[in-house]
């Protein structure tokens, strides 16, 4: 019984529930939605300070998502745990190299949605629920698609992911 309690407490400490992170991201999204969007679909992406670095990070996310998709299908929970940690740390807003206040609000909102969906995916994977993990995974991919549709129309659908 002691061993079970120790393992349970260790598991909770290791993974946490992420509620505080979800609440913070939801608050940020609500606050940023009050300000009208400053960009238009197909607008030039002039707000990225380090375009080459941004592209490298976006390609890293693409590779990570491909690996994560395969891991979810195979139910390889150890790889999923590692990949979701990396996904949680990925931030298109940070990768721009610009100050958040200088970015289009719509771009920041999409980044927040990406993180909310990533947290949902992490939660589903912690439960080792393949169906819920796949549904949450496609929410993450859809948030990527939505951003690409508005800021990179050349890659506006999941065809970039295939």
C-alpha cells in the first residue's frame, strides 16, 4: 500500500494536472480577445525579427508533430511524454524574436489557443487514452492550420503535416 501511495504521489508530482497553466492561458486569451485584430489574412509577415530562426523552429514543431502522431498511434507513452513536454515549450510568439506587444493580436491569440490545445493533449496522454489523445492532437494540428491560413497561406492546411 505504501508503495502504491508513493508511486501515485510521484506520478502527480512528475506530471501535475496543469490546471494553473490552463487557467493562465485562458485568461491571456480572454484579455487579448478584447483588442481587435491588427492583421489581415495573407498579410506579409513583417513582424518576425529572425525569419530564419522562426522557420527552423516551425520545422522542428512539424517534425515533433509527425513523431507524436506516430507515437500516439502506437501508444508509445514514453515517447509521447517526451514529445508533449517539447510541444508545451514550443511558442511561435517567442520564436518570432519580437516583443509580444509588437505582434498582431490575432497571432498572439492563435499562439494561446495552440498552448491550450497542447495542454489538453498532455492531459489526454497522461491518462493514456488513445482516442482522447488523437482528438486532442488534431486540435493542436488545427490550431497550426488556422495560424498558417492567416499568416502563411502557402501552407494553410494539414497538407504541410502529411
